[in-house]
């Protein structure tokens, strides 16, 4: 549970000029996209802190579209994320589409063993499939539903790659792969901005962010690229192990090779 001292710090942050400027910018970006891009709109919602903030901002700006949640497996999408998506879709009376993507679990089953770093051609091909199936499923859904605009919770502060993507494409851009527009209204928000918005607007959040061992600003609510080299090199797997011990207990039962990694 967030301490009163933490809440006070985030409330103070929410009163700064920089925060207000970035939140106003996020709302202007969302409003502009909603008003100018006609057709059916959607919002990618994982259940995590960023997508929760984005959803609230978009709703305040007139969003009336559909929610999308991409599902890989019970190891990669903890149940609390699914529950939060169900809660939010009911709260805002929005239709929720839960889309199945090729998962690390399926990759392990096809390879016949648990792995994070691929060691042969089959495993490398499976990792590529895990990494690309999301795009294929997103394109298929966009075509089936006729989406003209999709909101995603990408932020510059998350990684160098995302900073470069937003820097080169802008916060709203046309995605050829989906034949629709993408809008990243929270693209310029910082980690502190996200939590200041949650606290000052009394938004719900999933319990994994309260893990006392880690900075709540850096915790990931999902690990959808489990069987990928960067998951080891960036320490994501090790962090995830302490946040979701029950998931790793199940992994060890199903895949004995898990103990070679953690």
C-alpha cells in the first residue's frame, strides 16, 4: 500500500507547473485526435499504470471507442491485469476485446524446454514469432473492427527506442501496418507524472506496484517478451521473479529448466 508520505510527495508534484503543462499537453493531444480522426477509435489497455492514466485522460477528452487487451499467457499476463481491464471496461461502459497473441509459453512448449536466450534455429524462430505476432494480431483486429485510430500508452521515458520513435513520428502518426492512426497522448509524461496523476485523481492500480523491494515507478505489470535475450540482460526476469513469486512457482513445476535461469 502506498504510504501517506508517498502520496504527499506525488500530490506536491501534481501542483508543479511542469506537471500541469505536460498533462494539459496530453489532453490536447487526445482531444485533437478524437475530434479530427473520424471513425471507430480504440485504446490498448494492459491493466497497468500507464494505460490506466491514458484511459482516464482519454475519457475526459471524449473517448467513446473500444478497449483492447493483448493476452499471451497466464505467465506473461498476471490475472490482476485481466481483472483490472474487466473493471475498467464496466466502469466506463466500453466494449473490451481480449486478443490472443503467440506466447512465450507456446514457444517453450514447441521447443520442448524452458528458455529465455534462444540456443538454436528453432528457438530463434519462435522468439521472432513471439515478437512479431502482436503486430499481426493488432493489424487483423484493426481491419476486422475498422479502427481509424488507436491510443497506446507509449512514453518517451520508458526506453531509448520509444524516445526515438516518438521523436521521429510525433505523438500522433499514421501506422501503415494497420492502415490507421496511432496516438500516444501520455508520450511526454514522466514516471513521477504518472503516479502524481493516479494519486491526485484517485485512480485504482494493481497491487504489484506496491512491492516494497522495488521502485513503483520501474515495476512492469506484464512480461510479454519473456523468451527474449533483453529480458535477461536488462534484469527484467530477475525483477519479475520477486514481484510475481506465485507465477515463478508454477513455472518451476511446468518447466524444470527454469532453475537454470533464476
